[in-house]
C-alpha cells in the first residue's frame, strides 16, 4: 500500500486551477455554522429517491419473486402470486443443467478476465518501448475499439466469423494445409464461446491498457534503475518494482472485469440471433430464458439472485480496494 | 502523459548500455514491429466493418474476399436506410439518452457535492451504497424491472426506459463527478467565502467554472452509455418503438443476414459514437483514474 501512496500526488488532476488566490492566507477559513447537518441529505435526497425506486424496489422484488410462484397467469393478474418458500431454489439447484451453466459461466468469465488482463498488461508494457508514431497508431486503434458500441462490435464479429463469407475462414484457408472453407464456428458451444470470449476481450482490453499505461507513467524511473543496478533482470524489475506499485490498479481492474464478464449478455444473445442454444447458455442468458421464454419469472429471478450472490465476494474485494484508496482523501 | 513514459523505456538504457544485451536500435525495431502487429489485430474489425460497408454488395459475398477496398459505393447505406425505418429509432434513442443525461447530471451533481464537500454521519455508507449499486449486473434486474414497468403501465413507453436507464447512469454520474470535484482544492471555495461569498455563491462562481469541462465529459460519456444500451431497450419497448441499437437486429431475417448493409448500418451507428468518445476519452480516463486513486 505504501508503494501505491507514492503514486497518488503525481496524478495529473483534470482541472487543476492556476494559482490559488492569495487572500486566503491572512484569515483562517471561516465556515458558517448554519451549514447544518441537513444540507448534505437534502442534496442527496433526489438521487437516493430515484435509486430507491429504480434499483431498491426491483432488488427487493427480485428477492420476493424468487420465493413465489410467478408465471404467465400471475403476470396478467389472473392469479395472485403465492409464496412457495425455497421451492424455486431447490428446483434450480437440483437441476443438472443449472450446474453445467454455472461451471460454463465461471470458466468463460475466468477466461475473459485472464486474457483481458494479460493482454492489457503486455500491450501497456509494449507501448512504453515503441516509438512515438507506433504508440499513436496503437492508441487510435484502441480508442476506436473501445468506443465501438457492444452491439456493433458483436455484429462485426458475427460477420468476421461468418461460415460462408467471413474473412477469417478465407484467411485461415490460405495457410498451407488448412481448410476452413465453410467452417461454422458456432456449431459447437466451446468453439462459439471462444469466439465470443475473443469479442469480449477485444472490447475490454483498451480500458485496461489505457488505465495501466497511466499507472505505468507513475512508476518512478529511479526505482527501476536502482533495481537494475542491483542486478535485477527485466522480469525481476517487473515482478518486484512495477507490479507492487500497480497492484491497487490491477486489483481494481480485475474485480471490475470479473463483474462485467460475469454479466455478459448481449454478445451471446445477438451472436446466437436471440435464441442461444443450450451449449451457449451462461447464467445471464439462462435466467432470461427461464423468465421470458419459459415464462417462469420466479425461477428466472432465483437464478439472477444466485448470480448476484456469487458476485458479492468479488464486489467486496473491489469495495475494500476502493475504500482503502479512498482513505487517502 | 506520453512524454513521461519514455523515461522508463529505452532512453534511460543508453546511460548503461553496457548492461543491455542487444543493440538498442535493433531492439526498438523489434518492439515497433510487435506494436504494429497489435495495431493491425486490434484495428482489423473496425477496418473490416468500414471496408464491407463501402464495397459493392456482390463483392461482400465473394468466397475469396479482397483485403483492400474493391470500389466505393453508397448502395449499402441506401439499402440499410430502406430495410427498416432508421430515423425513428435514432430519434427515440436521442430522446432517451438526452433525457437520461439531463436528469442524471442535475441529480448526480447534487449528490456528488454532498459526498465530496460535506462531512456528515452516514457519508461512507452512502458512498459504499452508490458503488455497490453500480456493481449489480443490469441483466439480473431485468425481470423485476419489467414487472415494475408493467405495473406502472410504463411498458413500451420512452419514459419507462428513461427511468430504468437511471439505474446505471446515475451512480456512474455521481461517482465520476465526485472524482472531478475532489480534484478542485477546497481552499478556493473557502477563500471565496472569506471574501464574503455565501457557500452557494462560492460554488457557482468558483467551483462550477472549474467543474464545467468535467461535467461536459461526464455527460457525453453518459450519453454514449445510454445510447449503446441494448437489453433494456429490447425488452422494455415493442418492435414498433425500437431504439437505434435494436434497429441493427433488422438485418437478420429468416432468409439470412444481409451483411454488407448491416455493416453500413453498423458504421452509421458507430462513427458518431466513436467520434464523441474520442473527444472525451482522454478527459474521462484522467478523471476516472484520478478519482479512483484520490478516493
């Protein structure tokens, strides 16, 4: 943590004002006592009210729903929703398919996070070593892919990987001894999910690279030099100097990535034309499927709730990191 | 930012070139080639989208596609505009995104001020709450949100979608603005107050002008997020009232996908957003990391 603190003061603030007015020096800052306890709560009130309506209420409803029987007839109000205790959960947990989906989701998300972080770190380190013009080119490509709406990116990848006219199959088939003509990448779940993983990683890497690059500029050159003089190789310098200093940023990026990648939905949904096959179901699409295709809203809610609970641990790590950093204030 | 990074790269190696294992010039060439490879890989999907959008539709279904543009035509764009109403969805997306940002920035600003400029009991809990809310995956909320809007008779209404989008725009706005506010020294306000300004006047005259660029960047970024949202737009509006992101789905029918017009449609969707993004990206990245590290 102490290493991280050294990076803080050097951060470039976006709107640092020019010289502070000198008048403040003469008198101690007087704060009117009437700035009562109520003011901050008044300022917060609209925000908290809106969040309670659009977030709090649905969250409570999500929990209650998952303990009820709620299908089409309850949706249309023909029948009142009645409580069924833990029936939805036991149904879900007894279902072998559910556990397959859980494992698939975790493997998928872990793959996305690991590839994103490793690729992001490697590209950030590479950017420190290339000439200025190469750096500019890479940055342009990164920002362009970062700015692409997810839906657009998904349709573009669908086109790149199209079985008949996709450029990828055509290029791969040019390699000697390789025949990918007409190869359907989505015929099998694992292969199709690998393509979707590539899409997720492609979209997520720019944020990681740009954040890590900003962090890397804060690593004091003297420290690296000292380590090198003490005989550390490039790996040693990275492992014992760079990595510890970047640790808070890495923890933050990793936890954020886990949360985002566990919540991947549109990529799978659009890639499979709105009807992901069983082999493509992740927790998010599975919950959606239960609710809006099978019309069992209660079971869908139970699955969504389990997803949120699974994520709580990761969120806790993220929050702890944010609060730890926040203590600098 | 970029000028600093070179110090930790190869320039400081010159001083102790005795330690370097390979001649620096050759090594730089290797890194540059690797960098170009990254450029090509990362940039290719974007290039291919633009390439397909402007090439004649028959070249798009060539089994041996040419990597270079084969000719420039606007036919795909015309087809994209004809396939389904384009301006209606764009108009709806505009209304929703602008309304969400307008509400978000006003409400978010007040909340950001409260948690960054006031010390009060429960402040930490509020901060934790806002951070936590941001972490709940949107997908998990779709069922209760759908039922809520159904109950409020807001299903298939733009107002319903606007309210729903506040779930992710509002926490984001509060958190980002807070990042910008904590970077403005408190002493500036205090000085103004010593000089006889009220707290409100000190804010309006001193803090607000300094905050304006951050507010613009936050608004633009929030606009982009709202514009790009897909799941809620798909679920909470009927086909008749679809927004721009859902509009892109019209290119896939039972008879297959019209890829060249779809890429033209993608281009029309992406280019304005990427340009907006380019304008604010630097500022946002600075604001986000500064906020993250400053707490």
